[in-house]
C-alpha cells in the first residue's frame, strides 16, 4: 500500500560548468543579509506500494521547499497536499486499470473523474467528512495544475474543464470584496452548511464537558498534558503556541489593572527575548487566570521539570514544556506534537472505560470552547455600554485572529445557538404542552 514519509530536505540547484557538465550544489538563502544553507524539516515523500517513489509528486514537494524557506508557504500546506495525493495513490492502486498520467477522451474513464466519484461515495456513506472530500480533490487538482505547467504531462490532454466563478473574501477589517477564480469541474463543494464554520471547522464542547475532560485528564494524563489542556480551555491558545511557551513568557506576565484574577501573556514572534510561535505570526496578548499562572510558575521550578531541563539541548532549556527526554513537545516547522497525540489517545481510552465519549474530541476544540465562552459572555453585556464592533475586536485581540471576520463568526455561532435553543423549547411546548421533557405527569397504575 502507498505510504507517506517526511524528510529533512535541503534545496539544491544545478551549475553548468564548461567541460565539467552539470553539478548539483546546495542552494543558499538570504537570512538577515547573510547567505546561509538551510534545510526544511517535514517535507513529504510519497512511495507506491511497490516501494518505488512517486517521482513527479516528490518533485512537486521539492520545488515547494524553496517557498517554505522564503515563508511564502508552510509545511502544513505541503502536508495537506501530500495527504490528498496519498489518498489518490491508494485509490489508483485499488484500480489497476487506471494510471495517473493516462487521460482517455471519455470522462468516465479518467482517473481524476473516478477518484472524484470515489470521494463523493465515501462522503455519502459518512466514511469521510465533507471537508476532507473537498480538500482531497482540491489537493489533487492543484498538483495536476503544477504537473501540466512543468510539462510533465501533455498540455493537450483533456484533464478537465475550468470555469470562472466569483468568490467573496473578507479583508482584515471585515469588508468583503469579490474576486474571479478558476474552478475545476472536478471540484467537490463542501455540502456541510448546517452550522457556522468556526476555525478549522471544529465545534466547542459545553462547559460541563470541559470540566469533565479536565477532571479526567487530572487523573489519567501526564501533568504536562493536563496543564496544556487547561491552557487551551482557559486561554484559547493554539497547541503550537502552548508548546512554544518560554520561561520568560510566564515571568513577564502582566496583571490586568481591572482585576487581580487575570494576567496577560505576551506571545508571538515580535516578543523581544521570548518569541512564541503563533499562527500567521501575529504578536499580541492572551489572558490567563492568575491561579493557573501561579501553578505554571510552580511547575517550571519543580523537580520534575528541572530534571527534564537538565536533559535538554541549550536552545531548548527555556521552553516551559519538555518531554521526559528533554525534547520539545512540538516540531519546529509545523507546531504539531506527536507526544500530545499519544496523551490524547490515552485520554480517549480512559474516557471510554468510564463511559465518557471523547472520540471526536481534538485539542483545538479547547480553543473553540474558550472563544465561544468569551462570545457568550460578550453577548450578555448591555448593548448600550459596549458596541458589537468593540466585542468583535476584543475577541480578535485575545485569540490573536488575523482579521475580525474570524472573530465575528464566534458571535454569530453563539447567537444561532441561542435561537436554536429558544425554538427547541418552543417546539417541545408545542408537542407536549405543559408536559415538558423531564416533567411528564405520572401514569396511573
């Protein structure tokens, strides 16, 4: 079966010297005015089930490594395309009569058309999410566009037909504008439109579920993972930022002037002396309960963490969270954490034993829970004293959103939940009259 690996890749370029032929040399990149050799960790490499590499796909990832170094592209974007192509490879291996580079005139016989039908079928059977089907097809189309532009496949072959469609996008101030983009006839629309789409499409958990998860984690998880979960639920920070917190981040926390119960943490690449990774490189302040901050400060000075610090490399000793081997919890390039994935798996197993279903719980849902709790509190404030624009700006700032449109979706989500709850209550009254759920009249024996 096809498989996906990841490598540390150093981009190369060829030099043509007279009488010496072609010579490949490592490509230098400009770093703060200096020319340095740089490598990219986590570059995908795809292999067929036979063990042979998929050369054309791997050339794509190698070509995109330059864009990662120039910060025009992220490793996470490469990973998403790799996952799409891996799904495509597995499909092709299950259909021996198909080949990725063979495109008959009849649409129904083309590999991309057949793959699209396969994804739609999986979506209908609820074996994959609608968003996954859309992303996988988009990744394959994007790769084919590159293949054709590089003339690795004939430009005359009938891959698909494009159509121009208008797309509405929001800028950082929440204003909309329309742009024209090319859309393939093979693209799969995301049909999941029954709810406001929050960040990464993940929904929050209730506050009762949150408390149950934290209580379960306190009993069954490592101390580090429990603290990370609490930070996610109570500060809204992303996992990548939590794993990159520095000792100085906690030391330099500032108390809110309005209340002694909360402090600010300064995070982002722009924090001098203690930069912390954030999505889109946004620098700002997040709130943290003073009680949790004091626990974090006690943890970093505990024997448990100091033992881990003693094992760490010099460049990692200033991290708040280190695993038992003294290594960072997250990878440098994409902020993902294999160690946290293991802890999450253990938490789900412990939950299943105790009758709590955490099958669909992901770490990022802690952030969504914090954001909706913040929006819920904001919607209860008197409208005359604080405008909606101020509330959206507050959510944007505390969650370090790139723009206000993302923050506004949390307000919309909370409002819609209130409307749904109201009509659910009214519908129950309509069905049962005075006998509401949990209040049925006793039946005579």
